[in-house]
C-alpha cells in the first residue's frame, strides 16, 4: 500500500510535467505546493509503514519469548504442585524402653516388626493402642 502512494504521487508529477504545467502562475504555484506536500506525505507514510512492520516483528519476537517464559514458569509450578500432591507420611514419636530416647518414625517403620533405637541400637516391639480403646478404659 505505502509503495503505491509513492507510485501514485510520481504518476501525478508525471502528468503535471507532461501537460507543460506552469508552476509560476498563481494556480500553478498552489498545485505545485500541493504536489510537493503529497510527495512528502507519501514518503512519510512509507517510513511509518516500514517502522510499523519492524515493530510488529519485534512484538512477535517478544510474544514468543514471553510464551517461553510462561511455559517455563508454569512447568516449574506444575512440578511444585506434583510435590505438594504427595501427602507427607504421618510421623509418630516412640520412646525407646531401653534408653528412654524419643524417636520419630513414619507409619511404615512403626508397623514393621524390626524397630531399633538409633540412640542405643536396642531392638524393641511396641503395642499400638487405638484411641477408641483408650477412651473405653478411661470411662
């Protein structure tokens, strides 16, 4: 489109020259001034059009870069959410009957038959009481 403006302005200039237009007459001065203005406007529009094309190219590059950043950020958040989805194991405090040290163990270790105190290395068994059983004995 912008190149068409320059071509059209050149065509009109050619018509003026071919008609043996007198730029020194009163009407001729006005038309010549309008022709100069038309050529300057066409050149300015072409410059702006080229600058706008460059801005669109840069904007597209920025948009692609932003998409990459967003995908990286959300990928990291998804990884964090996956970690959060895993429920932490329930931890229990167990007192060693040999040395009296309080040991924190997870449910799998608690239910295993091989409990060993990390402090004195003594093996021991524990008796698991349900809360309901404790409530019944207290009443």
